[in-house]
């Protein structure tokens, strides 16, 4: 797997100072967590599920979640499980050398996780792990999920020293009411942190479930607003970052879902300035982004990154190139990060672009995370904007 692998060699050389690294399922989990990018969700009962996964992988999506939880009606679970197992078999039957994504299953319960894993048999080999919904450990649910996952890894031989595949990993989602409501939030988040840290070897990243958080208050944001405009939910996200995102922690926290499709009706003014889209081709791209309401997604990704979140849950293929283009490290960011990382003894200096202060000790954690993102998504050439990366990705 490699981000932007669909670009021609000449396009990559024009756009990138450093191209994205090739990624493998055996790559270090810290790198894979950063590289998830736009994680595309699909209901497990979707027809032609395997073909959809392969199609979107070819178009640049490298992480998928096949969902057996909220996206599937209670009466349709058995049918969705059968459809999912058929899709795993179809993906496992792909020719040697076929590019498969990082594939995860979102199960409802620890019992379903173990049951699905056992029924999958050898086709479990195409799986990278499981998403653990409504994660909390006040009731012992979190520990039960990890016990089930550890048991499945043992039965599948993915804990043996000679294993060919890494262990199946977990992506817990912080979204349960007990981790959302004010009076229980602090204790519940720290309880979740304890069980997640205890099972660190099985955790890829932490996900944020803003839809369930909003639902706890009977809210839903419009396409003209970001999740950070919904103050009560933004406060929960801030607390999640406070608990899981502190300097010294290796946890990657991913951005909440963007759940809107295109719609031409607008209430508020568009969020995209004209300047980055100044040439003829890119002005047409700007109009397309506005018509598809992707300017709201762009603004939310900026706020995700400002708040320490990387990547994003998405529900439509049109969201994928936006997330990935905005994940590329700019030339200016890269120079700042390398300067800061080189200042082992501390101190301060003007940035290479001469427009900000780089203080080596306070900015070191940011620099290390930025350089890891550079490995996953690449570094843009000097003068290459987000608009140019996106324009190349949406041709």
C-alpha cells in the first residue's frame, strides 16, 4: 500500500519533495495508525461488498471498516454476518500481489467478535483488526473485548513467534454515554485509558464517535457547521485528547466522522477562500468542492489537526482525496519539524521561512508526529498547495 500510488511518476515528482513510503501490514503500528487517513465505513450487508472494497482501494483508500453495529438493523444482523463472511472469502481469493487495504470489522459485542473471527477461518488473514464500539470499562465491557480479541489471535496463530501476519489489532471508539456525560466522563475516560494501556500491544489507535456523542444530547450538526461548533461535543473531544493525547503518549486519535453528502442548498457563506484556487483548473475544483459541500469537511479537518487528531472516519468515497491531500506535510511544516528535531539541547530559533518561532523543547512532540506523518503521506514540494494535491487526486 502507498498513498497517492495512482499518480504518475511525473506527477509525484512535481508534487512531492519526499513521496509517501510504501506501507505493509507488518509496518510499525505507530506508522500504520498515522497512515490510516480516510477510513471508509460500509455497512456489512451492502451488496457486492468485496468489489466495493477493491474498487475504492484502487482509487486510493487504504483503510476500511465493515460495520455490523449501528449501520445494520437489529433484524438484519444474521444476513449481514453472512454477507461479510462471503466478502472476506472473496478478498482472500484475490490473486497473489493484489493490493488489499487495512480492513477492520466493527462488531457489536465481544461475543460477536469471537464468533465472526472463528467462522471466518483462514479468510481472517485479510483482516487487520476490529473496531470496538461504545468503548468503556465501567461495566467491564472494554476488558471483555480485549479478552475476546486476545483469544482470537491465539486461536488464529497470530501470536506465535513464527507468525506470518501481525496480531489482529483494535481501534476502540470513545462514544458511549458514560464517556460523554459530564458527571461520569472523567472517571470513565481514565478507566478506558487504564484497560487500553494494559492491552497496548493490541491497540492501533483511538477513534472518536461524534455521532453517538451528539445523539447523547439529541443533536446533529448541519453541513454548514463543523463538530467543533457544537460546543457540548467539542468539550468531550477536548477531554478525550486531554486523557489520550498527552505528550509522551503514542496514541493516535482519529477525527470524527463527516456524515454529509452533496447538497446545493446553503445557509451560511462558503468556507473556502479563492486564493488557493487561483488558476483556471483549480477554480473549477473550488466550485466542485462548494457544490458538494466539501468545504465544510476541509474546515473540520483543519480543526481536527489543530486539536491533535489525525485521519478521519468517512462514509463517501468523495471524502477520501480531501482527507489525504490535507494530510500531506507542507514544505514549511517539514522544514520546521526537521529544525526542531535537530535541536537536541533545546533553545529557540526563527523558522526557515522566517515567519515564526521554533522552540525546540515545547515543539519537539509536534515535530516528531509531523515527521511520522511525512513518512505516511509525503512532503509537498516548495510552492505546492493543498489545492494542487487535491486537483491531481480528483482527476
